[in-house]
C-alpha cells in the first residue's frame, strides 16, 4: 500500500506491504453539530455542573477572564464576546472586568497582538493585560512541594473565569481546565517545580488520574479556585468544533471525552516501525514543532523499535534553548536527568526527545545536514522510503508497521 505523508509543502510516499501494516491512524470521522461561536453559545446556554454564568456571577464583583497567550491556538476572539454578554446580563460593569493573557513562561505581547487575540470588541470594552510573574500572591504549597503563586489581578478578583482549548498534552495529559492558572498565570519557580515531574512514566498524553503533573496543577488551582470555565475543542485547522462551559473539573472532563472521540486511536499492539508526520507545512517548519508528532508516536512503538519522523524542518530546530540542550548535552539520557532538576522552556522538549530515545531509535527525514542530525542523537535519512527500507532490514519481513500521517493530533492507545 502506498502511504502519503505531508512533508513541508510536498508529500513523502512509502510503499508498505499490506501484511505488515497494523494501522493507519487518522482522526475519527465525526459530525460536529455546531462550530465556532455557535458552539460557544450553546455551551454557555447548557453548562456542565453549574448554573448559567449570568446566574452565577454577581453585579459589583471584580471579574478576571484568564485566556491563552499567542503561543496557543485558542481563538479567544470567538469565545470572549459571548462571555462578556453573560457578564453584562448579570449586571457586571465593564470597568470591573479584566482579561488576563496567560503568559506562563512566554514573552509579553504587543498591543496589536493583544487586540488580535481578544478581538476588537473586547479590546475596546474592557481592560486587557498580560499576566505578571513578578507581581503574584502566594497562596501556599501543594503536596508535591510546588509553590502556589498566582498573578495578583487574578488572585485578588472576586470571580475567575478560565478559557482554554482542550488537546492532548504530552505530560499534563490534556490542556484546558485549571491549566489556565498553572502554569498560565504562575511564576517561574512554580512552573519549574510542577513541570519537573514530566519525567514520571505517568506524566503522559491522555492520562488524568495518577498523572502527577495534572494532579499538581489541579491541586494548585483549587487552592485559589476557578468559578467558571469555557473550553473549546479544535479541529486540525484550529477551528472550534465543540465547547464546554461550567464547573472547572466536570466541564473539562466532558471536553476531554469529546476530544477522545475525535483523536484517541485504538491500536491492536505496538509496532516495530512507526512512520509519523506532523502533516506538512507549517506544522513541520522546525523540530521544535515536529516534536509533538514524535511524542504521540512513542505510544505506538515497541520497546526497541524505530520511529521514522518526517519533518522538513527547513527553519532548523526552532528554539535557541532547545538547540542549546540538544547540541550541548553529552547524551540523550543527560537531557532527561537534567530536566528533573532544571526545568527550562525549550529544554523540556529536548528532554522529551531524550525520553523517547530511552526506548526506541528515531530516524529523522528532514532538510537538515546529516552530521548535524547525528549530533542531536537522531539518525538521518533522505526519504521516508529509504528510512523504511532500512528499518525493514533491521526487523525482518514480518515487521509490524503503524502509520501516523497527522501525528500531532492522533493519540495511539493499545486496546488492552
């Protein structure tokens, strides 16, 4: 069977014998009843585990709406207008509402970026600010030892609404829910403490219960409290196809279940060879972005197997800190060991690659030079077919294969 994988602005093809192919993983076909603002409006009219927002918030309260920064795909401009309408319906004044863009460990926004994120109407009607990690309120410490420090505007508000999108997160299980607070409006020390637990085997995509990172996030968030959430599920084109509103845990879990229906893919067993792509440009412009597909692929490969990662990476690695860790480390394992004591944004994705390399080989098909690819602990190949043919020689004619042409979106899970 000829399989196609997006690669930059082109396509890579691989001829995989039918008898070897266990599965080709694409998103599950679904008919979405509502999209965009219609989905948001429906969620607010039909909240999960809570009364309607306009019946919950009170006039005179200071309201903080925490939403995603520019590094996240949530189209806040499609969510905030209906949230504002609910607040106004309850008698909340415009001057009592602040939209806080959750920076986490990321840079501040320009005014134009803020306006783009929240939309012209919101920007004109209410105050919009970046979270400020240098001005936080200390709430306490979690049972894992994570300091609980949140942006002052958020912490001192009377009513907190958290917006976000729900997708698989490779060590927090899922995004969304309390994650808008931690790490969204937290401090570097808190983020360091929480994210250092990413090395746990239970800190993985699609796992909530028993995941130390997610449990720490929710413990920290509950110590301050979130009064309401509006979370969206996005399709591959980053458009809203489903939304939930209401209780921070109950509504979030409902959104996670919907995401599972779209993107969780059962597989009969792990394979000797996994061929995975981000789907082409712009998602594979650099290795920093392409890593997301790699991390999902690790759930489909046998211990001792090979992942063939297809990503043009025409812009190289994509992050200075990511590059420093990859190029400057003595070994792949050294990156894993380091992240447990020295969490750094960018370095965490290098460590994630190191964690995959603990169990499988990674062959990278990219536009980067062979020697450079080897220097970052990966094996270069010049085409998907070349990489596949070499892998078949290694594992023999009965080798099992799983294909993941949209690896960043689909999450393989064994059936047993």
